[in-house]
């Protein structure tokens, strides 16, 4: 996958690449992708992009999230692609639905991993106890979800992972890692109530590191976003 080489700053968002068909951004933590009933305020990624790329206003199948073919949780940072044309929107949407997009994340989790790599394939559905949360369903009573991980480095009490998701379910990585008893550092929603940690990043330690997808001509392109400095500082402190 080719690396991104140019960076342009909007108010909060770094533009990693722009073409006539799509934009690739590095979304910062704390920024919501688009307005919704849970977040009606206008301080969103979409509204920032509309200021610079007004043509995306009519792109997509929902005018409340123009150009958006993927989302990252508010607390998650990293690389995302946004369509600038309807044709590219449909092309990307098809790739996401067919699980052809290559999505890798960097995650720091609690505990010692029992093996250097693995695959988590618990189905995911809404929690029966709290509808705002998702839950792993080993009995397959939810939507299929597949997460693969490789251990980049094992620390005494933490593990740094490269995580690849083959599906894109809501909160998938957070739910899956918690289901195997390795919750994300900084996780507030899914962490066990009795879990204590000296690491307090103020956000989930989860970053969308790289994204690869196919252009209409069949070629594969890829983009990366560096780990944010506060997360890198945590890793440096573990050495």
C-alpha cells in the first residue's frame, strides 16, 4: 500500500490525501463523524469537510452523513475515507459491504496474550441489558463479526496489538477484545467494573492506523495515520 505524503490541516482534521473522487482524513479523538440525535451539535467531521468540499453535500444515501461510507467512534482516532462523488460512494460502499477494504488498528489492551495471533469471531448484537451497548454473542444470535489480531509487543501488564477487522460492526473491536478478557486501555463503556489501571489516556487506546481499498480501475491504494502523540507517549513510558 502506498504511504500518504501530503498533509493539509482543517480546523481539527488532517487531510492525508485528496483526489477528485475521495478524501482521506486523519480523524482526531473526540470528534463525532456526523450529527445525530445523540449529538445534534454542529462540531462534526462532516461539517468541517463541507466547508472545504461543499460538493459532498449531495453524495451518499443519507443527507445527514454526506460522503460517509465508514465511521469511527468519537473516542477513536485515525484514517478514514470520504467519497466526493456518488460513483465513488457506491464503489466504496460495495467494497465495505463485501469486506474487501483492509482496515488495521493499533490497540493497547490489558493482560498477557496467550498466543501471538488469533481470531475472534463472536457474533455481535445489541445488549439485552443496555440498548446503548453492543454485546458479543458466542451463540451466533447476532450479526457475524470477525476480528484478527497480532501481538506487536507484550509488556508486563499490557499488550500492543495490530488489529484487523474483516467486518464493521458497531464497537466491534472494543466488544471483541473485552469478550476475550483483554479490554482496551482507556475503555470506559465495556471495561470490567473491577478493572484498575495506572494508565489513564482519557480515551480508548484505539487508533485506525491504515486503510486500503480498490480504485475503480482495480488498483489497490493505501493510507496510514501516525499514532497520536499522547498515545505514543504512553507506549514510551512502558519501555
